[in-house]
């Protein structure tokens, strides 16, 4: 059991990581790399699919998640699995989402090499592109992390703040930032044979996993984060009853952006965007007569509760729904407590094991015997 | 309605009955002239497994005071395992409604076979009385849902 160590030159972490990725690309072991890279205006960081090592100028630490990476991988592999090895650099929540999409037959992991990165959190797109500090968001984050000032916390998205799994699992390669001084060195761990093959030619020092500070640091971070997560759920479980829920969605303009940003919502034709709820004028008038009045466009709560029923068991708590909302409804504050309860009911941990089946397509004859027999 | 006179609350119940068992059970109750409350509005579906949670939510939001889902007894599904899946879906829906404080007790799922006309009538009687005690569904009173 060993780690590899990547030495950071001149304290520039992104430069050193990029050099490593350039070497991997040059070796030809990966035909392309899906990796976050700054746009020329430096206002935003998007994933790029890159094959020319000369053009690689990535920033895998940049604290922003523009789109669901899992959806991008699904987009690339759904019609046909990758025929050549592609490396994908992903945050832990996105790896979990990708596994959920694999279970839903929306992505294929053949020839996909998952490179997971310890996640230091992300800030909303709006804060990232108009960052008020003097430093760039990435430098600010690295400073806040190495000096343990937690200054980044005031910008951080709530879902990242309370994320209970910032350490990636089920990767081929893990890039470890916890438990090391990231201005001097970072950990690169090959977790599978595929990962080992990629790293074998790189000039990286090998050290023993035994007694390394990373293990302890990860344990401590997971404990802290789990506590924050539990407290958050306790605090937000107060949204109860139809009055509280309609109030919560009061600003909703039925744009369905939360659904489009969600990595789990994969349906090409969503029920709520179909013609299912279209009706003749007389039916609307009848409904108005029954209720006295009703809001138009209607079915706001139906959409949110319906979507919740369809995706909640696979919810990986990435918070992209909240980030996508144009009227700033903090959707994840409602979804995370519900997800937590529902996933506990079925003893299901989304994204943990890609071979597991999602609870709604399997059953046991001898379960829930009391349901229907009251 | 006469002004000033308060009518007794009559629950509206939407029932989704599976074609092969519960709907036939309801039919049997009818042909056997067994009396049951007229509060249930029956919709025939091919299988309890085909009832999406959205249909149930839609009924509750648009004015139903209760929703009844009837399926074949476990093991007897015409499509082998539709009712097992319906059972899990119902557990999920009720779990979500419980977390959100939205009265999961307004949703009933029962297994009624084609020969159980009597059981169908009794179940509907029981449900109507339970929902009557629960009172009108507060969701349907909201206009900004």
C-alpha cells in the first residue's frame, strides 16, 4: 500500500499538476483528458476535452463547478462507450453522480479513467466570475486552505460547506490534498491497475501509506463535515407543511433550471416539459371554479415534489439545483433533508458502488409486509 | 349551497385500481349489490406498478382529500412484480411526504383480489371514515401551488 508524491515547484500547485497531466497525455496512455480549464477571459472555468498536451493549462483546484461533470461523461459515452482511454478529472460529488448515471444506463465507464480530486469546495458562479478579493479565487482558496483561515467559507456554496464526502471514492487515481502541505507536495494515489499503469513512468517518489498524515487528516475532515451535515439537516427539517412549502417556492418561475442542472435528471423529455399537463380551456375554468382561483402557470409544487420523487434516492447533494436557480431559491435546503431520510429508508448510499441497483427497480418479496395489509 | 348552512364534509377520494384484481373486485362489489360510499372516484389502470407518484400528487394538489391505490396481492401480479414495485414506490412517496409534513396518511395502498368484493367495499368504507375524521386536505385549499 503506497502513495506517490508529486513535488510542487515554486509553490505553484496548478503548474506542477499540469506538468504531470502533460506527461500523461504525451505518453499516449490517455487519448484525451476531460479537465477544468480557465476560459481566456479568466472569468470562468469549464471542463475541456483536451488531446494536445501543449494546450493544457488546467486549473483542477479552481473553486467552481459550472456544470455537472457526470452529465458531460454521460453525453460522451451514452450512444457508444469510449473506444480509446479518456481521463476525466472529477470532484467527489460528480463521481457519485456518474455512478448513478451508470446504474440508470446513461453512461458507460469503459475506457474511462476516473481521476478524483480531494474537494476543497466551490463558490457560486456569480462570486467566481466577479471575485471581490485581490487574489484569484484559486489562490484565495489555496491560501485559505494552507493557512487554515477558512476565509473561503464566506463565499462557499452551502452544499460544499456541509458536504459529508469531500474525499473521492472508487477512482482510478486520487489526487490527495488533505494531510499534506500543498505548497510543497501533493499525493497521487493509484487505486486501480489502470491508474497504476498511468503513473508507472512518471518520476514520482513512492512512500508508504502506513502512518501517513493523510489518513488522519481525512478521518478528521470527514468527522467535521459529517457533523456539519447532521446539524444542517436538523436545522432545515423545519420546512414542514404545505404553507411552509408553498412559501419556500413562492419565487419559482417554473423555468425548470434546477432539473436541467441536476446530474441525476437525465430524461430527454421530462414529464413536466411534455404535453401531459396541457388541457382544454374549459378544464382550467372548471379548476378555477373549484378553487376560486389558482396561480398561473400552475403545477409549481407538483413539479418540485414530482421531480423529488423521481430523483431523490440518487441525490448526491451537489447543490447544482440551488446554483442554477435564477431567483435564488435554496432548493438543496429542502432536498437534502428529504434525500437523507429517503436514502436511509432504503439503506441506500448513492454513488458508493456502481454495481448496486437503484432501489426503485429492485424488490424483495418479504419486505414491507405491513404495507397494504393494515 | 344554501347561504349560511354548513354542509357536512364529504371526502373526495381518487382511486387507482389495477385492471386484473382490484378493479374486478370493485366490479364484483357492484354486481353483488354491496353498498359502499360514493366518495371514491375510480380510475382503472393496467397495474398498480404503473401508478407514478406524480399522479397521486396531482390528485392531492388538485382537490382530492385522499388517494387509494389498489393492486393484486403480493405474488399475484398479472405482470409478475408490478405490485412489489408499487409497494416500494409507495414507501418512498410516504417517506418524502412524512419528511415534508404533508400527511402521508391520506394515501392508502391495499391488496384486493378479483374475488374480494366484500373486502373492497369494507376498505372504501373504512378509508372514507378515516379521511372524514382527518378533514379536508389543506393542499387543495392553496391557490398558489
